């Protein structure tokens, strides 16, 4: 199974059996020879350094017929979300590897089938498909089948629960409390399928809450595309911002939450209110998002003013007041100069521009040219183009 950046090589270690794969790679189909019975199937997944990522031993009792093993539960461990996966034969892969330098990250899945030619008295005879589920969680007194390996790889919480030496591990009973059974079942199934489909913003926020509770620090990236196309209820904005800071690489998520505020002032007030409860890195991300929102607002304002000025034959001028040391923008200002119905206008900087600039700023840059306070510059500008002037603090 190959994608643009990853390669999963699947091999069968028992030469008495045959191995096929479904077109999408989600199911392995194993066939044993006639008059032989399968007692167990071992599946081992390793990376390119031969380090074992997951090992599953599936007890089959004593079964016959084709055996189907779900492998797509491990796809999120190997492939990126929404990555296109293609099935190729070993011969095609060998040809491609010989002709081109292959830089894809490689994984190996070895499948071993244990056979017996006669049925021991103590064995149970059965014929049943085997799923990738290797454990279960108890939710509201009902079992929810899961892949322990997949859940442990995706979640710090479940990794600790399954392999942290807790008493639940000895009992084999892992109970999850204080969750809605239907929501949690949908959440678990979505993780196994790598397919996130939301019917409402409430469902998306539920997924975000579960991702936080079970320490799935990057799962918000699967939820964000849906959220971006929807509005967040006003009463949910603050709680969602507080939730954002618990995820890694959360700048885009924070920016989306702040974009739901009614205006820039409301966003600034929200950041100020939440600042004592979130990490400094999240505060910085929030302030960065507010600044970008302000820049965008200024751009939109500038565009509107230019349109109005074109209709009235006026020359719009936008000031950005900057710090000389850092070039950081401290504030903005916007005004217009009448063109008296002309398409062009000669502007006297000494009488028309410098009086609009605070005295602490003695240097300005416009259209690649530098101007100094006290000079006698006169420049001709076209009235259908806004002027952007950067003024620097002395």
C-alpha cells in the first residue's frame, strides 16, 4: 500500500497460505489449505528501523474458510489524514524502486498464520471474520470494541490506561465514565475510520472536548475544516478559546475562535479575560490573530475609502506609524486629499502631508521614496491609487 509519502509492505510468513488485499487496502483476505484449520493469526507492524509499533495476536479457536482481517484501523498510525492510498503489487514496487529514488517512509506488516491439520478436542470450531478490534471499553455498562494499539498511538490518555500498569489492566475492564454513550461511540468509530463527518457545530465541539479529555493533541486539525465553514454560538466562544490552548499547533484554531467575536474590541477583551487561565504561548497566538484581524480591517477600510475617493476624485492616504528600531506598526490613520476633479494631483509634503503626521515622526517612506520633515518636496500622484505612507518615530 503506497501513498505519496508513505509505503506499507504487507507480507505473509506462512507459505502454505495465500494472501490477498481488498482494492482500498482496508481488508486482508487469508486462505488456508484444504483440510487445515487456523488457530491464531499474528500481525506485527514495524517501521523502517525494524522497531515494532504494534503487535496483535488474534486467537481463532480452530477456524476454517477465508479469513478477513481489518487493517484500516492502523492507517492513522501510518498514513496522513485524507492521504490517497494505492494498492500495488510487489513486482510493480520493485520496478519503481529500481527506476526511481524512493524517499517514502517505509513500514512493514508481517502476517503469520498458525495452522493445525486436525482439530484438538479442546479447540472450538468456528468460522468468523476477525476485525482489528483488540479490546473494548465499558461505557454505560455496554462494551465498545476498539483497537487498543490504535487508541494508544493516538491518545496519551489511552496509552497510559492500557499500558500504564493500572489495576484495570489486570482486570481487563477499562471503563470510561461521564460520557454520552452515543456521542462517544460516534467519536471512537470516527477515529477508527479516519473519517470525520459532523452534523452540527455541537457535535464538532463535542469531538473537540473529547480530544482534550483523552489527550489527542492534534485531533483538532480534523475538526477545524468543518468549524471554519460554520459559526460559533456567542455563548460558546469563551469556553472554546480556553479549550484551544490545550492542543499543540493551535494558532489556526485560536484565530478561528477570535474571528467569531463581533468586532476587534470584543476579541481584545476576550483575550484579556482569558489570559490568566491560558499559557503565554496561547496568549501570543491570540494577540497575533487579533493583529492580523486589525490589518485585514484596515485593508478593507482602505479599499472602501479608495472606492469612495474614486467617485469623488479624491486622493486617499493611509498612514502606518512605525517604531524605527523594530518596524512594528504602532497605529494607523487615514485621510483624503481633494483632487479638484483632476485625475492627477501634485502634493506638497510640507503643507499637506507632514502636518498630518505626529511631530515625533521625522522620516516617512512612500512608493519607495524617503521623505524628511522640513523638506520642500512636491510629488505628483495619480488620484485613482491610494497612497501608503510609513512614518517612523525618531
